C-alpha cells in the first residue's frame, strides 16, 4: 500500500471553512461593450480573489449585450441613445439576483445618472472609483492625461469628476484623438497589432510631454493592447480599478462599491 494522501494543512482548513451566506454576494457584469473587454474584467476579478478553492470565489453573473447602441455616436449626437438598452440590461441582472452591477465601458457612464435611479441595486461608478484612486496618489497629482474613446472625451465623462477635485485633465488634440479612436475600434474588431499598441503608447507619451504626471486608460479596449512597462509612464487602468471595487464589494470589504 502506498502512503495515504494528506491535504496540505492550510488547504484542508480552507475546505472545512463553514459556508457564510452573508458573504455570498453576486456581482453582475453588464457587458458586451465590447465582449473582449467584458472577458478581461471577469479575468481580473478571478485573479484578484484570494481563493484556495472554487467556493472561495464570488458568484458572478455576466450579461453580454453587444446590441447596445454605440455610446460614442450617441454622445456626439450621431446615433441612437443606448439608455433604454442599458437600463433593460441592468434589469436583467437585477432580476437574476445580482447585488451590484459593474459596467466595463467608460463611455456608458455618461448615462449613469439616468440609469441608476431606474435600477434597484447599486451600480459601481467606474469613473468615480478611478478618480478616487487618482486623488489618493502620493505625492498628489495636479495634471493627469486621459486616453479614451471620443465619446468619453467629448462628453467630459472624466473631466467633471477630476476637475471638481482640482485636477487638470489633458487629452490628445483632434488629430491624435481621431487616431486613438480608430485604434480602439481596431481592438474591438480583433485586428490590433504592435502598431495599435504603439499608437496608444505614443498618445500617452505626448500627454506626459505636455505635463501629465500619469495617464488614465479610460477605455476598456486600451488595456487589451497596452503594455505599461513598455509605455514607460505611470498609468491608472480603469478596468483593473473597477475589478478591485467589485471584488471588495463581494468580499464585504469596507468601502467596496461605495
């Protein structure tokens, strides 16, 4: 007979840990804007949870609705509003039992003040969470760059919160913003490559040369084709910050989802 199999003590203790219904919270992800960015958020949530076994992970419900009208076109007045589709998608998650909603799309937060009152559960504010992280940076920042889709920039989705905190927001000029938005659409189309990544890196470097002390990656497609180490300047990844806020809420940490 071989040696009797024994579980490593810490793992054995984890498996014996009693079920705690108070911690059984379900994160709802309102995705599809785009689908790969939705997958990226879920992957980050998985990696952030200090799990030793399946049951340590929070329940996550993903509703991916890529049929939601384009947010940038709507903000620019060139396409239909996504508001009703966003509200109905949020209600799908609410009816299914989600306790909070994370939306991995920065531009959709332009409509958050109209969505939130029509939903009975909290929606994590990706913009607010990112701005709080910027404000907490030490030494304090005075100027921050923003790389985002044109709707997010022209709709001043980040500007309102950052400027109210006394921060100056730097964005690319019109030609640079057009290049950046085209690169974002390449990521959405699954057609990005090293040249796409360089467009993102170069756009951030330009903002740093103009005085930005750090750069917000304010579109969930940008991290999919962005290398922070190769870029060479400090960044705030809004997708990562949203994932952290969702996990904090799911684990019952103070301030999670506030």
